[in-house]
C-alpha cells in the first residue's frame, strides 16, 4: 500500500512543533525542537517543517501499532525551562519508549488524542484486512471537547507552531473554543455548600461557606474574579517562581523557590514573606516568616485547571534563624475558561481561590475583629485573585499596539497547509515508532549551544494557533435501551453478596449504597443549542453488589473468577451486568468493583447496545464518570472535583465482553494525574463519602437527554479492611 493510498483513505493528518527530549547513548540530556507529523498510522519527525523545506527527510519515522501507549508525564524542567511532557511506549515492553515535550498542557492533550487517532487507524487497517470491520456513522472520537468523525477529517490539524520570534506577546492570540464542554465551567455534581458573599473590595468578591462555619469546623473562604487571559496563561503565571513577575500580583508569596519536583504534577516549594506589609504587626516586634508547601495540579478535559496547595515540611528546608516557620493556609486555585465577549477576541477565565482558616487562631481573631479582616494573612492570600486580574489587564493594555500584527499573523499561520504527500516525503515503514525514537541521531545534528539558545530565547514559544477540520455526523435513532415487550426480572439485593456490604444508614462505615442520579448533572434535551445540563434521573442499571479487594498485583478480569457474583447461579440469570473495576495504585494495590444489572435484555441498535457490543475505540470515546465527594475534607473535595471525565481518554481502560456481562477495568495508575489524586484521597479515605456516576456520553441531539447508567456511594472505607483477593 502506498502512502498516497493511505492518505486518501484516512484524509486526516496532524502536524506541529514539539521538543524531542531524552538522553543519548553517552548520558547527555537533550531537548531538540522537532516538527512532528502523523498521517494515518504513520508518524515522522523532522528537523524542519517539510512544507517550507521541500525534500526534507525525516529524522525518525515509524508506525503506530496496537501495543503503543501514550501517557501524559506532566511538568518537567529542561535547561531551566518548564515544559509539559508526554511519553510513548510499548505496553508489553516499557523499556521501548520515547518522550516529547510541549509548551502547554493543552498541546499535550491534543497530541495524545492525535496518537490515539493514529492507533485507531492502525486497528482499522488490521480489521479491514481481516474483513471483520463494518464502518458506521458512529466511528467517532473526541478531541479537545469537539466531536470529530474518525474517517471524515479532510484538513490538516495543526498543533503548535514552533519558533516564532515575531510573536513577542503570544498571550493575546485568539483561541478557538470548542463548542462542546467549553462553556461548562461548573461541576457535574451538585455542590453541598452555601457560599455567601460577605465582602467586595475593588470588584473582588469574597465568599464564606456558612455550612462549614455553622458546624464550627473552621472557616472556608473564596475569592472570585474574571481575568482577561486564557486558563493556560493564568496557570503558568500562578505556577511560575519568577520573582520579578510574581511581585507584580502576589504581595504575600512572591518569593518562592523550588525544593523538589516529586513528579510531573506535584512539587515542593519554599517561600518567605515580610509581614511589614500587613498593618496588624507592629514594626518593632515582627519577624520574617517562612513556609513550605506542596503543590498538586491537574488539567481537566474542558481546559480548566486546579492547583492544590497544602502546607508541609521538607528535610532540606528546616526552620532557620531569623524566620518564624508558619503553616500557610491550605488553598486551591480553580481556573475555568469563559466564552469571549461579542466582538472582543481577548480570552477570559473565571478564577476562584479557596482557602481554609482553622477554628483556632485566625478564625477566632476574625470573629472578634471582623472589621480588620483586611489586615490578615487570609485576606492577603485571597487578594491575589484581584492581583492576577489587574496584572493581566495591565499586560493587555500595554499590548494593544501589537494586536493588529498578532491578528494578521494568527490568520496566516492558521491557514490550512497543503496536503500534498510529497512535502513530507515517504512515511511508509514497518518499524514501530517507539523503536525509532530509541535510536540515536547522528552526531552533530544539534549542537549544545543551538539547543540552549533555542530554549533560552525569551520570546520563543511553541504556541497553538488553529484547528482546521470538517465534521460530518449522521443522525441517530434512539427509542429505548431495553426490549419493552420482555418481562423484567426481579433483582433482589439479598441474593448477592460482595466483599463490601450494603450500608444501613448515612453514618455507616465501610459499606456501599446507591445515591441515585439526582445529585449529578447531565446534558439536557437542548444541550447542543444552549449547553444546559439538568439533574440526572434514576439510573438505568441497578447497583446490586460491590467488592473491595487488595493484592500485590493489579486485579483484572474479575468477572471470570469462579467466586465472583457474576458467576453465581443468580448472576447468570440476569439479562446484562456491567462491572466497573477501579484499579487503585498503592502498596498493596486495591480494586473497588461495582456490579450494575439490567432487568431486561438490551435492545439491538440502541446506544447501550452500541457501547456494550462496540469496539474499544468507540467505548473509550463514550465512557464517562462523574465523581463527587459529598462528605470529607474540603481540599480533597476540590482536588477530586466534580467534572465529568471521559475515562477512556484519561486513563487506560480494558474491556471484557463475554456471556451476559461487560467488564471495564479502569487502570487509574496509568495516568500521573490520577495517581496524584488517588494519593491524596487515600490519606483521608476513612473519613470521606464518595458518590460516583457512570454514563455514556451523548453526542447527538437524538441521544439527548443523557441518562445515567449507574450510581454508587462508598462510605468511609478502611483500606485495612479490604479483602485479600484470592486468585
């Protein structure tokens, strides 16, 4: 098969600048700018853009195979510059791997989706060759919140642009929002809080959660403001340790330094501040303060960010003379995109900062000196939201002169490139791309000075500009998920017994319950027009059992185990069972397993039928989970969030379809983001109540409103009481 034939069939390509990072054979850590092209199942990496340099040969090329995996690594520092990395590797042999880096987490997400699409193309070729594949209008995938048909893309999709010294201030380049989840800035579960605004200062609103205050559990406050910048730019500014920049918006934690990078989503930071700027202290008696805190961050699939900051300690930063060590208030930054105002191209974001004030100390002081709240550390922390707003406003005002040039450049770079195959040379090869990534490039390809100069250029950005696609979706029919003429079977909970028991009440521990769908928000009937979500209805499937196992290895294919409830005589009589196995990475590993049953057979051709009996690519593009911590430490609540997540796009999911069941093994440890969240949750798991909802994402008007497949509640489970899994 020639490349031209492959190109004509798939009609889809991805191209853009990345950094190729890693170590060469002599141990030198390199970071090289490369132009990456993905056409169908083929991947090639060039030193220069082949469209601008005809005849350019790829430095590496390979094919995406069935065992290729892609994982987001997170923030990494290369030559004193922060980049965002992703890793490709062989699922069966993880020593075969390679890494790329981008300038934003958004670009990483798009490249991951591009590799996943290439993998789907490879699976398509394999199944087409065997004659087992039937192409339908439901072969879809989701990229950055926008629906695309896998087989009908007709234009080149750009991801990043590479060196661009002319764009001196790229932060105001217009971004094209997705029309799917972009406008959903709230969570997908109903929040159990009562926020009341008690102070407004220079347009900054400060709220207090009165439900926490009434319970005498301390005080939780938040400040909310609209910042005229993209979530990516705001996130970078908050995470940056550049003192000259931080002192322009942060009066309290402007002096920070890295202590340790734990992983791509967690680090430890040390800082100091001078309390003379807070009028509460008498200048004759104050001493400088220092602190250590841990930062954990994540990027959600709708483009929003969450940054959790918790006070901690570190052996390399003990208390030092002349400073008083303090525990900084636990806090969370939440940055959500907002739709641009009519006629104005400047991106906007809703920035929320939440902090906790303990019931002693500052909390008591606030009650007796409420009018002097503006002289406190909590107020100084909350005021950073206003600082960000004014900082970016000043940046935009100073950039107005450059805006016309930037807009012109954006339009030029956003034009679709030629889809001529000759521009990229011959990509056809049988070598796996992760094998090609491991080969050393010839000596002298990139000098050390060239790499360092490229990384240290102050105006060098690999900036995303444009997406050019054509979408074609066919209408669907959805008239019911089950056969209506079949009598439903009775599902009695006392006929099934898992290792985790059914709870007897709200205060019960180490048990499960079914909370129902009212606490979750799903896409309403008119979602495609107005993006309105509505409270969910009763779940389609009934939760009838749950297991809580621990084992040295991951537990999978649980439904095949002879002692599983699915293999019981009663379980075999059920029309259909959905098993969701959440594989929790820890020492030992845990598995939290839910069993949902249907009381009637699935109707052929229904949305549920296409999910249950479809291929893995379709399932990955549809299987969605909504988490909600309804009771527990507020920092954990915010770290977990309440936004729906397409699990097949965020983590690795393995599907087992046999007999009367579908098992979904969700490998939480396959994502560094998920590992970070789970690590935090496990520290508080005995004191939290978690609600979960699983559903199939609706992508067409005829599939609306969305329905919830099943819901589950886990009440204060104790890892020590998890049952040891018997193989």
